[in-house]
């Protein structure tokens, strides 16, 4: 018998609940169906980052060689490093 999912006052309360409870006690995942959310975009936050001019110029040079914006290259580099640190994957 599945438990009743409680009503939540806000997303923070719901997030806290699911962080400490097993969803299999509330949902029958064997009945779940795959879905595609084509318009779902990851949320982003603008930050300010101070870089030396020489580092920025080097990033622009590397980005130009790949024909991508330097901000995109920074994100690629960060993603690779984060994955390497968190999941112990070697950096290519």
C-alpha cells in the first residue's frame, strides 16, 4: 500500500521532504512512462568573474580556434573539471 503524498506549502518544503523520504513508498514507479520535455531549459544564473587579461586573451584564442564564444568554452572547461573532480573521470 502506497503512502499519501502530503500537501506542501512551497517548493522548499517539498524539496526538503523528498530529500529525506524514499519516493518508492509514495509512487509506483513500475507504472511510470518516459516523457520528453522539449521546451525545458536549465536555469542559469549570471555571475561576475574576474580574470587576468592574459587569461581572457588565451581563452578567446582557444575559443576562436574552436569557433565558439569564449563564454561557452569556459562552461565546457568548467563542466569537464567538475565531472573529473566529482566522478573521477580523466580530463580529455
